[in-house]
C-alpha cells in the first residue's frame, strides 16, 4: 500500500488552482503534466482521494471494489477550502521556497556555465603564481587568483538569477527539482564569501607585529611591572648587588624562566639552583598558586626595610606572593629565594595586589 504524499497533494492543488475555473478530469491532469505522468497510479489515486475527503477538491468520483477504491474524478476543480490551504502553505514556506529556488537556480547556472569559470580561474591562478618569486606566496596568490576569477562569473550568475526566476513561467512548481543545485549554489556563495574575507582581511583586521609594544596590550602591565620588580630591587640594594635564587616544580618552569630573564638584567641569579634536587625538597614550604618570598628581616622595625617593602609590593603587582623569613643554612647575605609553588602563581584577574605572611 503506497503512502500518502503531502508534496504530491500540494502539486495537484497548485495545478488545479492554475486551471481554475476550468474543470478537468483526473486522468487528463495526470497525462498533461509531465511530473504527474511518472507518478504510480495507486499513489496518484491516494493523493486525490485524500484531497477529496478533506474537501480541498470537488467533482464526480468513480470508485470500484468493496472498499470503494477511487479510480478517477471528472469535473475536477479546486474548492475555496483548497485555495485557502494553498495560501496557508505558501505563507509557511514562502522564505524557504524562495531561497531554495534562488540558490537552486544559482547552482544550476554555475554548473551549466562552467567553461568560462574554468578559464577565468585558470588565468587568475597563472597570474597570481607569477606575481612573486616565493613559492608559498605564489601558491596563496594562485589560490586567490583562482577564487577571484571564478567569483567574477559566479557573481554575474548571482545577479542573473532573479531575472531568470522572474522570466520562467510559473507552472506547477517554481523551485528547481534537483536539490543538488541548491546545495551547489550555497557552496559556491560560501566559497566566494570566504575568498572575499581572506583577500580583504589585511585591510580590516588589525595587524599584530611580533616586536611592537602597545599600552593597549593586556600583557603590557605584567611586562612593565615585572621589569620594575628587579629594577627597584637593584636600586635599593647596597652596591646594587642583589642575589636571587629561583626554584619551581616542572609544571612552572616557564614562570621560573621568565623571572630569570628579568632578574638577570639587574641581579645575580643562581643558575641553576641544584636542579637535581628532589621535587619534595623544591616544594617543601611552598604554597600552591603563589610564590613564597624567602627573605631575611633587614629592618629594625616590624614592617621591614624599604627594600623589603618595595620588593614585596612590586611582586604583589604581578604575582600572588607570600612572605617567609627563613632561608636555608649557609645562604649568602642578602639572598632572596623565590620559591614558586604548584598551580597558578600569577595575580588573579581583577584581584587586588597584596601579600600575606
């Protein structure tokens, strides 16, 4: 038993709407429209019977068998209810059918007129390849030239589509029958848009230069504050001979490397400090998500010396820091040990600078 086809029923209604007020027979309608001629008889009869029972069509029916199977309808015409059904369906699918029709026609034009596009794309590729001596630049230019050559003709097709749709006689179904053309049309348009964005990107996307500095860069404050940590430390250290020891677990070796690069311009850095030491020794006394500053109390007051206060405040502008006064036995005078713990030692986004003991 064939299944009821909603799309076939809508096509029948559209054909009867076009023929109205002339009445036709169901057999004449089936043979007159090419798309209907290919529909199996049982599927055709089922769609007609459904329309008749929904009172979308009217006419004299001929049925056979105990079940009253519909064989034909003479004096067939669409009813006011059927016309209302068409209008409702049209309102529901107006934008989808329009753009499906549009891109379907565009895809068909692109497919049927492929020779000039191939020629234009080839010329664009050759010209783009010969513009530079660099092979990679030539390859990019060849690709851009190919897209540009094809895009010129594709855009022409794009502007021709509305005229072609308007020119066509509005028969049973305005949409292009092959859905592949609609997919092709959408794909071509997408490639054109990507190509245009690629070619114009250098003009509207800000260019980031590797060595350029900008105060608007989110990393600029961290860079300058870290620089000031050791610059100020050196200025406040007697004979400007500050000494820094750095330790970190494997996961934060990058942080250690950054601090070593900054500190090395102003202080002496123990490089490396017993890199073979066990992880337990490196982490003994550390604090997760922070840097512990091991620094002897240099001032007579509880607050500490200006060098201590300045260093801790400067470090707090960049990192989450903790203060301890203990140092390993035999440590040189004036040594500052920066013990980087596990996790995220940087100052939290939006957090306030500060230290705690």
